[in-house]
């Protein structure tokens, strides 16, 4: 399914004054294409706009505390669900 025509149609309907500019930025970041399915190429294309978005993203993560190391998940807090037998336990 091609999402690009649908997105462009939505963009023209809801943001007609900015549609061309937004699509230009998207194409700049995707090497001239409306869409690049290869996420692994994210580090290759370094347009000024892409760099700005990356900088803003890093600043927001730092401001919200998402840039810190996460604590390990304590697996002892979980238990195996009881066996389904159709009969509920009286003291569980």
C-alpha cells in the first residue's frame, strides 16, 4: 500500500498553505523520495532540516529524562499464571 498519495491528499486538505514545504522537507530527508522504507539509512542523509529534527529530539529526550539508563526489569515480581481448569480456587 502506497501511503504517500494518501498522506499528500490529507496534507493538501488540512494544511494547504504548508503542504509543498512539508513534502520538500520529507523528500530532502529521504534522498529525493517521498518515502524510504529502509530505516537503517537514517544515519546517512544529513540535510540541515534532518539535523535540526535530531537535535530537537535529543534535547526533548534529555529534558524529559528519557536519555538516562533504564533500570533492569525485576523478573521476581512476575509469576506463572495458574493453570486453567474451569474451577476457581477458594483461597487464591
